[in-house]
C-alpha cells in the first residue's frame, strides 16, 4: 500500500516537474528527479544508486543553466546590468500579474525598462530584451525536455517493476 502511495506521489512530482519547466516557482528538473528518487526508494523497485546520482547531476546542471542562459542572451545582444536586473524583476512581476504568459513577456518588458533606465533609447533596449526572451525560451525548452525524459525514465522503471506493485 505504501509503495502505491509513493508511486502516485512520484508520478505527480514528475508531472509537476514538466509544469515547472515553464513556471519559475517550481524547479522543473529537480521536481521530476525527486519523483524518480521516490520511485527508487520503494520496496518494489531495486534501488539504482548510479542512475539516481547521474540523473541528479543532470538536474542540477540544467537548473543552473536555466539561470545562466538568459544572462548570456542579454549580454550577447548588448545588454547591461540594468537589463539583467530588469529581466529578473520582470520575470517575477510578469508571472504574478499574467501567470504563465508573464514568463515570456515579463522579462522582455523588464529588460527594456532596465536598459532604458540606463539611458538607452527604446530601439537600443529591444535587442537585449530579445536576448532575454530567447534565453528564457531556450532554458524552458531544455528543462521541459529533461523533465519529459525523467517522466519516460519513471514510466520505464515502473513498467519493469510493475508486478512488484500489484
């Protein structure tokens, strides 16, 4: 019975990780990884230490890259610290006001505002803002792909040990 509850919690976490790929409050790959960890901790599945550690390392790397990629996007397209700060603030405010749609528009508008505060005109501010938008989209895409892979791993492990659950 406990294994079935853990199985359910694990699949919910894997699904939440997929959603978390697009919502900044939920760390997508880490949440999906916790689902894999919980599945491996059940008595129905043989614990695979190396698999759990390797998937954890990938989740950490991708989570770190998610913060670095938008910064690289802003910097590569001529952004300043003001643009970076504006994009970060815009991400939070955009999400609060517009929900998931704010994840795209918030950093873009925030980067423009941050660049304009740094004495750039609107035209000069658009290029770094586009870098921020592209960086966030790329980061979300990578997190989404990894979270999907983790869901696939989860379902594959479950399928191989399904007889032990029922």
